[in-house]
C-alpha cells in the first residue's frame, strides 16, 4: 500500500464523489486509500456530491438518490473514520448553492466554455449546445464547494487541474472586489498513481461504463473480471516471452499487491517466458479477494444499518453546514448583503 | 388613478424589483399603483431582488446594496402595506438559490440563449459571449422565485412574457419527472398601461439612463424634468395647431391627471391651436407635484428610520423563508433528496 501522503499535515482538505454509483477499485487506488492516510493529520471533509450528480442525471434522479448511502458505506468500509473525517451531503448545505449564485456573476459563459475538462466531458456525453445549464456551470459550483470549506488542498487527477485554476480565478476576483483577502487559493494534491484502467485495458475504470470491479463485488464477480482481463494477445504459449507493459493484470498487481519485489520477479519471469496468464491471474485474484473481502463484509454490514449511515451523514452535514455558512457570511459581506440575519 | 385590477382576488401574486436604483414614475404607473390595489384581495409578495441585481453589477455591488432600503421606502411611501403585502429580500432566502440549482439541470444553455428577453438584454448591454453565467441563467432564478412562492399570477410587461413561458416549461418538467402535480403554472397579469416614456420621448423611463423622475425627486427636479419634456417640435407659436400623439406632456397627463375629461378638452384645444406648451407643462407640473409631494415626504421620513425599514424587510423575509422552504422540500422530494432535515 502506498503511503505517499503520510507527510502531509495541517491542511484543510476537501474531496468528494458524485453519488452516481457505488465506488470501485479505481476510486480505491486513486483516492480512497489516500484519504484514510490523510485523515490522521489533516482537517479532511468528504462531500457526497448529490447535487452535482444531478447535473447530467436530472432525468434519472434515482441514480443519484439510491447511491448516497452506498457511497457512505464505501467510505466507512475502506477505513474512513467519521470521527476524523467530516462526511457530508451537498444537498444539505444551502450555503453552497448561495455561494454558487454569487460566483456565477463573476464568471462568463465564454470562460466556462473554454474549461478543457468541461469541454471534454460535454463532447463525451454528446451534449453540444443542449448541455444543461447546471452542467456547463458546475465548475462554479465546485469552486463554491472548495472555497466554502476554505480548503487549502484538493486531491485531484491531472485532468481536474483546470477546475482548480477556475476556482483560484474566482478567489482572486472576490479578494480584488473586497480589497482584502477574504478567500484563500487552493493547491492541488496530485494523485501519484496513474488511473486504473478498465479490465479491457482501453478505458479508465468508470462507474458509468458498467465494467468496474466495485468495492462490493462478490468473489465470483471479482474472479470473472480478473479472468476477462486484457494481457498480451501475442503471448499464446506459456513458454513464450510476454509483454508486461499494457498488460492489465500487471498494472493491477502493481497497484494492489503488497509485495513489490515479488511482482518485479514475476514480471521478469513473464518477460523471459514460462509464466502463464492463468498463473498471474490467479495471483491477482487471490490478492484482490484478500483486499476486498473485509471491505465487502463491512460494507454489507453497514448497509444493513442505514440508520447509522444516515446518522454519520447527518452529523457531518451539521458540522459542514456551520462551516459553509461562515464562508457565505464573508462573501455576502463583500457584496454588502449582510443587512440582517434570520437565523 | 386606474383601478383596473380591483376585481382580481384570491390569487398568489409574486412581483418585485431589482434593487439597482430608486424607483421612478415609470414604476409608479407600471406596477406600484396596481400593487396597492392588488394587496387588498390577494396574497401578494414583493421580492427585493438584490441577488438578481448583482447578475450584471457584480463589479459595483454597492449599486445594489445601497438601494435596498430606498426601494423598501418607495414601496411603503406609495401605500404598499407590509401588513397586507409580504416584502422580502432575495438574499435572505437560501431556498431560492437551492431551487435554482435543481432547475439548472432541467434547462439547456441553448434554450437560455433563445430566450428573446435575455437575448435583447445581452445585446443592449454589449455582453455577447462575455455574458456572466448568472446573467444568462437569470430566467432560471426567476422561475425559482415564482414557483417558490407558488405564484398563480405574475404582473409583467409584455417584454417579460418569455420569462413566464420559461418558468412554465420548468414547472411542466418537474411535474413530469414527479409523475404528479408538484408545482403550478403561473399566468401573466399584463400591465394595461403602456410603458412611460422618458422625458425625451424616445426611450422608456429607466433607472440606469439617469433621466427618470424618481419618487423622491425634489420639486425643482420635477419642474426641470417637465420643462425639458419633448412636445411637438413643429408647434412653434401658441396659436398654431399642435400634435398630441408622441407629445410626452400629454402622455404623462393621460397617465397621471385624475380628471380624464379635462385632459381630453386640453387635447382638443391643443390640436385646434391656441394652447401653449408652457401652459400644458404648468398643468402637468402641478399634477405631478401634487402626487409626488406626499410620497416624497413619507419616503424621506421612512429613510430617516432605517431600523423600521429593516424590520419590515426582516419580518417579510421570515415569512417568505418558510414559504420557500416548503416548496424546496417538495422539489427535493422529486429528486429523492429528503434523506433528513437539519433544521
């Protein structure tokens, strides 16, 4: 297990997931493991982004609502501790919507259309000009999320860097309007592990592509997924030399197997010839079964107690609500709109 | 005074003004007088739209904040009674921002760009693609305002009809998603009086053009504005026949003078010849002085008591807050997002 983030401390960290499906091994490698480390020495908030999930799922809202507790169960099952990490629900934090409204006046449509991440996503989804307003403008809403918690560090993949740029642009505009520092810019915490490929080796693992190994996948599902993995199509006989690069089984072994030296020796053996895919797949299968068994069991136990999951989410949201409202108050002050307070 | 709206009753009415300047005679004729009548037999809410005012004034926010109490004073000075009408402040109603976020997922950018009202305003302001996101999307926010109060009737000029169309489209989408009637469509209440022209006769009276007779204008300012009014440029000698159409003095006399028959006889006289502009302007000046004197005095008295104005706004906002939160609750239910309630 990587421990690359163990030296990061005293940061305000905001991270989160769209609640559009259960989390999978890609999340585990790309973010969940790090969060478990980061929570020890940082003030970490995880936002379950149900409202953002709706920006491209408004016509099938149950895809979002039915996954909220799944995602919370995933968090707790991998070891995120609600006593150390604030787990909260976006739709319970009105200040996030209010801040989004204020920021919307500081960002042009042209600027949003230039955002490379959104541009790519609009293309992928085939939206073109029929993109929902909420989808084109979601970087503004993300800026609201990040700044509302006063986050100093935001874990992202490099494809998400344009989001942080846009956030920091807004921060500078607000500070310039205020004539003083009201908000702080955030820094990215780039994931050092590259994205986990799908089992076919061609796309990244994705909630929406229906090809992921979920944290809750059954032993049989895991075995089936490993068996179907792309290896080296030219490696036909066991005695032949095989290619390790692009071989999904080795990519996964690198990401998940605890014994790096052993994996290096396997790679050597595979390259030389004499190591079959059935064997490497069996080693990976055993490794994934071992990692996922306790997670699956804990996840299942948690999901049988939805009232506990709700309580975790409610307590976290209560803490988050007062944090985000303090930021909203400061932003309203910049616009001269703190005439009175109804609370 | 027109009483055309005295028969309207038992309606939920939402109306309001952007808080971007003091109100003027155009507002008085176009909406304020009607509100005084409508409040007697309807459930009327007036929204002071400070957040909407920021959509094109984010860089000069004091233009909005400094006018909030002016607008409330204008309301009370013309006879809007806070015991009959709920006067509330948009920025105090988080549910409006939250509802806007949900609706944003139901409206495409292309649809917003087709809205003729917004299109014209974007052209007028020279925004083009550098339009702030909050400005392009303000019809969504207006739909949130209207539906949050469950308004059945919305007083508008005919240039605002596309806004209500867009609102009703959203209402139908939400109801269709819910599979039942969650929201009600609204109807326009078209102002029967045409828009009051500016004193130059060419443009409509406007807060931003700096040519308006405000409700708080001093006697000298009123006289100066009347003296500068466009009449009939071909009517050079008193004895000559004059043109009444397009003659701003007569437009104003029609709008404000209580004795319609007398104005008709003046028009006849003017058309025949023998009635000078100095005389018609004196009659209009006297009429406007009489109407505006008590309003100006009351307005000035109210503005010397800002704590009372704040109290009116705070009490109204409190009532509005609970109304709008009930609607938000129903909308969140459509999206399956009422897991718990932090209040």
